[in-house]
DNA sequence: CTGCAATATGGTAGCGCTACCATCACTTTT
DNA sequence: AAAAGTGATGGTAGCGCTACCATATTGCAG
C-alpha cells in the first residue's frame, strides 16, 4: 500500500476504495498516527491554519468572537494562529506580514480600517479573507458584522424617544468602531436638534469600569444638566451606573443610561441597564463558515453579512 | 553565500562573522524574507510552538493569563497553539494528544488535575511543561500559580474577623479550583466553629452575573439568617451585590460580600467589593519565562512558583 | 616553514508529506 | 475485438529548511 494512498484516504476518502480505506483506518487507529501538519503544509504549500487578528484578547467582545471561531473549528484539523494587534495599525501590519508568509487557509481580521499596507497584504494573501465586527460597502473579500453607526444612533434615538434631552456620549479608547458609534450618536442628536459638542466626553485610555466612573464625573462637571448617557460599551456603562449610585443620582429618573454590547451583567444590574445587543459569538461562527465555504470552492453569494443588533430596553431608561 | 549560512546567521548569529551577518541582514530586509516555520519545524523535528491549554477563552481569568503569554511571546518567533478544553478532561486529552504530536517547544496547561492519560502525555511530551493557576506539591514539570485553598480561607477568615457569622459560600461551575476555594472556606468556618453545610450553595452551571443573583436568592431561601457570602468569583459577587440592591439588603451592614480574582469592576462597584486579588497576567508571563529558560538549557532552580494573592479590603465588608 | 587546532563557510541528504503524472484493471463504446 | 474511457493505485520529485559532516581559512606553537 503506497504512502500516497494513505495520504489520499485521509484527505479525500471518496477517491479510495472502501476496502483499502477501512484497512488504512484500522492501521491509523492502531498506531495512533497523526499526520505532521508541518510536512503537510510544506508539501502542499498551504497550511491548515486560519490566521485571526484581533485588537485585544481580554476585551470581552473579541473574546466572544474568538470563542465562536474556536468552537467552529474544534472538530476540524484546522489550527488557529491568533494575533493581538493591541489596537495598533503598525502591529497589525507586522502580524499580517508574518501570517501571510505562512500561507494560511484563511484570514479573519477585526475591523475594516486597515492601513494601506495591511489592506494590500490582505488582498494579496491568496486566501479567503473575512473582516469581522463591522459592516461596510467595500470589504477586501468577505465581511460579517453590524453597523456601529446604526447601533449608536438607535441607542441615542431611544434615549430621545423616552424623553431625555441633555444626552451625553461617554467613551474610552476611541477606536474606529467607537468613532462610528459616536457618529451615530451625533446624527441622532443633530436630527433632534439636541447636539452640543460639550456633551461628548472621551479618552484614549483603555476602557474599564473604573474609567466609566471617572468619565461620568468629568461629564457632569462639564455639563451638570446632563440627563442621559450613551456609553460606548458596557464596562463604561457599569461604571456610570456605579457612579450614579455613589453620587445618589437616580437612575433612570435623573439620568438614563444605555450601554453597548449587552454583556450578561447589564441584564442582572440594578437597575438593569438598557444596551445594544450584538451577536459576537455568531459573528465568529459565521466568519469561519464563510471562509470554509470559500475554501471549499463555493463562495457564499452574500459577501457582506449584516447580523444587526437589538436594542434591549431595560430599567435604566424606563422613564 | 550558502543557504545554510543564512540559516545560521538567523538562528545563531554568534557563529557567523560580523561581515557576512550584516550582508545577510541587508538582503533579508530588502526581500522581506521570513523563514517558513513549517519547513523549519520539519527539518529540525521541533516546532517553535508553545501549546497552551485553557478551560475557557471568555472567562476573564484565563483571558488574562493568555494575554500574559501572548505579550511575552509577541517579539519572538514562537507561535502559540491554543486549545479550549471547555472544562472537560476528555477534551483536554484529545487536544493534548493533538498538540504533543506536533512536538511543541513547550506546553502550558491550566490546572493540576489532569486525567491519568493527560498526565502521561505531558510527561512524555519531551518538552518543558508548565502548569499554571494553581500550586501543589507534585507538578509534571514546572508550576506557577497560587493556592486557591488559602485564598478561600483568607477570604472567609476576613469575613469572620470583621464580625460576620452566618457566612455562605456561593459558587458556580465547581471546577477543581473552585472546589479548593470551597475547601478553604470550609476550613476557616470549621476552625471558627461556624460551619453548616446549609450555608453552601453551588451549581454546575457556568458562572455569570445573572447566576450570582439567582444563587443568592436560593441561599437566602434556604438560610434567611445569612449575613455574609464568599463568592467563588467576581461575576457571582457582582450578581450578589445587584440582588442585594434589588432586595434592599444593606451591604455591608446586613450582608457582607467577598469576591475572588479582583477584576477591575470590584473596585469601581458601589459599594466597592472586597476581593482576593490574583496575579493572572503575571502567571502567564512567568510561565513563558520558565518555559523559555528550560528550553535554553537553564531550568529555573525553583520549579514551583507561588505568586500568592492579596486580600483587597473594601466597603462591602467594612462593618 | 610545517603541523595542527580553532573558526568560518559550504555541500548534501533528508525531515514527512503531497502534486503531478504514470500505470493498471476494468468497463463501455464503436 | 480493438479503441477509448474510467477509476483506483503507485512512483517520483520536491516543498524550504536544518543536521551532519566536509572543507576552506586563519592563527599560532614548534
């Protein structure tokens, strides 16, 4: 029995007679044979690796996307090569260069705001590319996510609708996605004739609950008449909620709060916090599904998938 | 200039003359040459890969360890092969088998409660092995972590010390580490003559803030005289805090709360929550440092590193 | 100046697979 | 019955690197 036949039996069982295939299976099981992925990658000039690039490993949002990716690939021979860009375009370029040199089977990257070089690297990587977490008109290849602009606008419109007027935006680490949520906020405020730049409080610092508290204090110092806040994410929202408790500001009566992402704790909070639910785990799964389909030769007809979001109305805005 | 010399210049610069080394560097930079890790692994029968096995990717605790590992390796050519065991021993065995077959440069695994097969796989992997997140007398190879038993005991002793008596334990997903914290709780309670099995409320469900709320309700239904809780982790503690708010139970007056891990939000909460701070990021860094040292041939003389923990006393137990 | 080590460089084989093409048995078409 | 498929199997070369050994080149003792 030739080595090549074994190789085939393992990779394309359909092309080997059932008889031989069974013999091979027995031998494989007995020997505990596991093909060497390195040799495989070298010979086929194509590694069974998905490169995954995210800006943060600890941010719950990306952790969920990554979990979706891992879960989707856990039963396949495909390995995952993960990279942490730390929200840096330069770091992204470096990692992309590294990843591309390994001829991955697919690349999954967060966001659509790649640098020119990164974009070129993605275009010439010679494998399916899925950008995730956002939506937009011009993906490198495929795209799964949702509109942060619409999310921000919907959240803000909700606050306006239930009667808040002096609505602030509070955000940390203003990455491109945060900027789009801010733009959505601004669009909603301007449409209602409520916009005032002094309502916006941001910082380039990494987001945290503690920072949410500080930012609310800053926002109130600047604008004591504040009666609502759209928080760039749920960590900030939780910090804002705690600061309200501490300062004895009634929520939702005196100030309304809306978060973003709808982490589990928003529902459990007291008062429970209105938030924009996003489908992060599903984004990870879809990204893998789309990449796998493209590898298998049947590119999804829908290159851009908008998974949307859902406004979860809760006590923090129940005026 | 022979190919082998280039290979050497890149791997062992000391063995190549400075002149040639510089020439090679220029050429490498110009061509953007990146060595193929697959070919390298195949030829040297040893991959520049660290296998990392954790029970969860979204659990903040492991995410921080993983971040420490990534950050430590970001400037090295070493890749990371991550596996998610989903708290399953069987899954761990499967992944370990897979990883070991790839001859990784090192293996980092969470916990010390491997199955017999897993332990054997680790012992015969032929590479440095670092178990993380715990401490214990008998590591496979090296060990970095802290004592969950002591952590649980310290947390409970603190509650006793400040005057709480009917102190409950509330925990979800009772993995071995949680069990040890529970054992520490029990030891402290028994030593003070306060132990009562009805004070313990646990569930095998995955931990969440929402679950923390439910478990406090259960605990109070079972034991209305409860005046303190040691929570298995901070998510649960946050849920307990919110449930107290909702039920208008005064914290720390009526019930004292202690969490575990000291996530950022514990400090920001209102009232701020006492918690056992653990050094997760540092554990990740140390694990890499120890593994790297062992690979380089100078095994750390200290095979077992106890990074300890720190009780952060806050308002939630300030009686 | 010779001999011999020490150091620097290079040649060659082969790591374990798979792409590509060849072969063989068997069936269908003409 | 020959020709031409069709499907299963195998041989061979080579993927890009590094281990191993061979060969310069240099320095220095005798």
